[in-house]
C-alpha cells in the first residue's frame, strides 16, 4: 500500500466512523422540526465533505475546463442532489444516503487503486530483472560500472547472488542459474565454461567470468522491458469498445436523468421530489466505473499472469486474439525439435575419405550460424581455418557454395544438387541429408539428425484439449524427416521442403481455411520465420534461442522455448476473456435493472440500491478481474 493510499484510507475510515456515529443519533429527540432536519443536514455534511472533497474539486475542475461529464460530475451532482432534497418538505430526508454514496464511492475508488497497484506490482516484480551494475574485469582489477558502459568483448565477473547484467558466454567458472524471473522455470540451470548466458538470470552458487556478447541496450533484459512497457499501448477490441462506450454513455445518462426529473412533473403532474429522487438514483447507478476499470484490469492481470509463467504478451489485443486460436502451425527446427543437430552418418562415394567430406563441408559452413552448420563444425575434429574460405554464397533453404583453398565446394540438399546439375546418391536414413560437391564432383553426403523436444508431444496433446482444431508443422526439411517427426508427435498435417517464401504461402492458405472467428497461430524461432510470424494472426517466438528478428516480429514470446507453454498461454487468454465478459454482463445487467426500478413509473429502487449498483458492482467486478492475476 502506497503512502497516498494509506492517507486516503485513514480519511475514509474517519469519515465512516463519523457517519456511523451520526446514524445512531436520534435527531427527532434532540430538536423540534425543522431544526432536527437542519441538524442532521449539518452533521452528515461533515463525513460527506471529509470523504468527498477531492471528488467535488475534480468535478469543479472538469466543469471549468470543458470536461464536464465524467464520473466525478455524476457523483457530485447525485450526492449534492440527495442533500438538496431537504428543500422539499414533503420528501423524506436523504442526507445519510448522500453521505453514504460519497463514502462508498471513495471506498470503491480506493479499492480500485489498490487493485491496479497490486497488478502493476506483479508486472514490476517480473521487471525487477534490470541489473544496477556490472563488475568489469580489466587488467586483473574488478570495478563496479554502469552496464551501459560495458562493451562487447569485455569480461565481467558475476558473484553468487548477483544478477547477470549482460548477455554473453561463460569463460571461467561453474555455477547454477536461477532463470525463474525470465522463464517461470524453477529448476536451476547449470552452466560452465562455453555456456551462453542471458542477462536477468541470478547467479546462485559459483563465481562466473563472462565475455560480453552484446551491448546493454541490445541485451535480453532490455528487450523484455521494452516489450512489457509497450504492452499497454496495444489495447484489445473490447477495451477500445468500453472506452468509446463510456465517452457516449455518460452524456446520455445525464440527459435521461434530466428527462426523469423534469418531464413527469411538467407533463404528468407527478411530485417533483419523487422525480428528482429517481433521477438522482439513476445518476448514481449509471456511473461506468465498474466497466472502465475492471475490463483493462482483467487484461492487465492476464498479461501479468502470463509474464510470471515466462510468456511475454505484447498487448491485450494479442491476448484477446489468442483466446480464439483455432489452428496452430509450427516451424519444426528449434520449435518442436531442439535445433541441436548431430552428424549421425557420413556416406562418401568410393575411394573418398569420409574425413575429407566432413572437412570440406565444415569449412564451407565456416561463416554460418545455422544449427546445421554448427553441427558440421562440431563434428569436425580438426581446426576450422576461416582464412581458407572465401566467396561464400548461401541459398536460403537449399545450401551453401564457397571457395575453400581454391576448390569450389557446394553443400546442400537435393534441390541444390539439381541446381548445380549434379547427380547424387539417395539415402534411407531419417534425418537431414547434406550432399557435398567438390569442384563439381559428387563426393558423398552427410546425415544430420535433430532431437524432438521432450515436452513437444505433450504440448500437441494439450493444445487439442484446449480446443485447438488443427496443428500443422512447416519445415524446409525432407519429406521423410518431416513425416517421421509428425508421426512421432501426432501433428495433424505437415508440409516439407519449404523455403521461407513457401511458408508465407502456406500461412495464407491456412488463414483462408480458418473460420471467421478462429485465429491462426504460428510458432517459430529463426530469422527466416519473421515474415510468417508477422503474417499470421498471432505470432509466437521462442525467446531464449530465438533470433532477435523473430522476437521483434512476434506478438508473444516464450522465454524458455518450451512448446508446452503455448497451451498455457491459450488457457490464460481464454480465462481472461471469460472474466472480461463476466464483468461486462454483470455490470450492465445490474445497472440496467436498478435504472429501470428507479424510473418514476416503478419507484422501487432507493438510494441504497443505487449505491450497490455503483460501488458494490465495481468492487465485485474488480475482485473478479483480480482473479486473472492468479491464472496458472
């Protein structure tokens, strides 16, 4: 609770205590009419002004600055009107109700402020990943510096208990990392020399020396903070509707209140006091606070719950769209599989040394960061001399051509070989087959296999239980490999041998086949997935291993690369939408009912019912909205 909230709560408590005391006073016994009425008027004015002086001040400020019709105006005019009924001798006095309306309104406002503060705190807790300093190691000395002043290539030391300030690679030390603030994963990650680490994780056990890979403003921490900070700018359609609704709603209800107060006495001869009272009840119950606050709060809670689970949602509009997910399509490598390829076989042609096939292929891929290139270099036991490699040309989705020691080397798939006009040997092994040409002569092929992620099968099953109607896997890999992975995981449909442009065409096709209300989700991790992530209804990027371009293009980012988080994100989105719809239906239903009962023709509703219709509904809607924070 902030100091301001404490101060407001004390003020409301004092006003409430005075209100209860004055309620117990038998005014009729203390003074003769009409003095007892004036005494009651004067005493109830004290808690009224104590609780609501700032509301009256805001209403006056709005009137003098051309912004008349807001909730402060509604409350002020309704409560002052209740006190003004003392001017109608034939009417029952309503000073107590007027003071109570202001008191409970302020209590509701305080509760709303507390709820919003709590929601922000849950986001802020996740955002408390920004490091305050970095321990820069220079000439054997360690100095504490601003993370912004550390450059790529510098070495930093991270002691046990400290947060890793910048992305980089461990060059010395072994430790366990707490990654829960970023991924929601409670199991520590063990790192040693050679391991890549990202900023925001907490070093738990041993001293680490890390070579910095990126400047601070491009670090994982900064990217996450930017995503979360910008999330509130992207509002859901429901939020925008409520904002527009409130803009027109308030003037309409004020006009209706005037009609209720004036028309029946003027045209039908009904008592002014009853009609004015009905109009005041109408004004009190019509305050749109329950809608204006609870709907954004629900989305805010849903985004906060997702953040705690390591799912970054860039805006409530994406959360709303995800709730209607009908088809989920995946990139295979790095999304459903680990993306850590291993060389499982080398099949040279006759009289060719297998080491030669691997050597020329590894050198040709010397400058590539593709997982396949990394696996080739890893499998090669010799030293890669990049100076021997030149004139590298990569053909996306097909392969690579390079000049290695004055020899032309081509490494790629069947299409690449066909393009080179070469013949090649077929291979029955499951996996990615890389054919190798040396100066135009086929010298053999290398088989590389990927490993399916351990939670991929469960993720697909969970999506079906969530109501996702179709899952599709898209890959540039061979038909045989794609078929084997699809069968292992139970994917409904797969498309193989795709180039990045082909994936966009397939996504267009899937979009056309999705129902009018259904949404297409695409999950990817690489830079080649960026166009598809942007074209689909909702793009989800695998964060920790994903490329910067994929994360920028995506609408939702999974921080720990576990596909099982996709179903969790959908569940959070759907529960958030259920809470939003519940609040809208409940608030509008109760308010309309009390409004109808307040009409002079019925005259059933009283001021206390109006207080419940406004403050009670707001508090219940806010409590319901806060459930979104606890979705797991």
